[in-house]
C-alpha cells in the first residue's frame, strides 16, 4: 500500500494594508499561484489513488479466481480460511483507500473554490486599476482647468493693476471744473465704500469728492460724469451711491 501523504494546508490569505495596492496585488498573485500548485498536487494524488484502487481490485479478482480454483482442487478448509482472512484484510485496506480518495476529492473541491475566489479577486483588482486610471485622467483634467483658471486670474490681476495705475493719474483741471465741486480740506474714508480702493479714492479726492454725503447726493448726471471721468461702468458708481447713503444714515443714527 502507498503511504498516505500529509494533508496540504491551504495558505493563509494575506492581509494588505489600506492604500498599498501594489503590495496587495503581489500577495494576491502569490496566493493564486499557491492555490494552483496545491490543486495540481491534489489532482495528482487523487489520480494515483484511483490507479492504485484499480490495481487492488484486479488483485482481488485474481485472488477470488484462485480461491475458486483451490476449492475445486483440494477443498482445504484451513487454507481457504487463511485466504479469506487475507482477502478481508485487503478489503479493509481498500475501504481505507476509498476513504482517502473521498477526502482528496473533498480537498480538490475546496481548492477549486479557492481558485475561483482568487479569480474573482483578480477581476476586482483589474476593475480597481481601471478606476485608478479614470481617476488619474480626471485629476489631470482638473489640474489643467486649475492651471487655466490661474492664468485667467493672472490676466485679470494684470488688467486691474493697469486700470489702477491709469486711475491714479491726476484728472485734468478742466475735468475737475466741469464737475462743479469744490475741494474740501478733509473728509470721510471713501475706502469704506465697497469698490473704492486707494486709487479711486485719490481720483475722487482730486475731483473734490471727499465725503459720503457728496457721493450719496450724486444725481444721474453726476453718476454719468464720474463714470466717464474715472472710466468705470455706470452701475459701479450707482453701487457707490447706494453704499454711501447707508454710511450717511449710520453716521446720523
């Protein structure tokens, strides 16, 4: 009889730390290779066991034929009993062999299930790789959009700086006279009005506009002349007027 082989232990499934996709892939590939090797070994043992079982059955058939021959030739009861005991022993060994073959078949089914799970894991890894590639592409697109936005912001900043430099130029004397305001020695902090920075404040002061009350009292013609003189949109000056009215009301309250 062939000695029984030690049971092949199923390799433990490796645990991969979160975020380490490369290490997890290598561990899964190693697990798949071990599972395939274990499956091949079990299949080989099962085939060898089945072949040995067939040999034993053939030997039993030959012994049965010999028993019949002995019974016919001599009728020796003692020898027949000895042969019977030997055959019973062989039958017991054959039963043990069948049990081992059944155990090997069970292990083979387990190995096949494990190989199937490994295949599913490999499929999930492929899907994860595809998702990572899509995310990389989306990230590249977002980075390109951010770069475009930064370029637009830079251009806007350059334009605003140029506009501020232009607004810092002192107005012509004729323009100041046309507005009809006399310069006041002191006034309010016009920068408290949203949209009026240091440049616009100096330009307004140069035009004689130094207080919230002056801006709050702008007529439609004043708004048009201020917008034309400072080269800004009319609705922007209208917003200054609205905010100046709020500040005047706050001072009076």
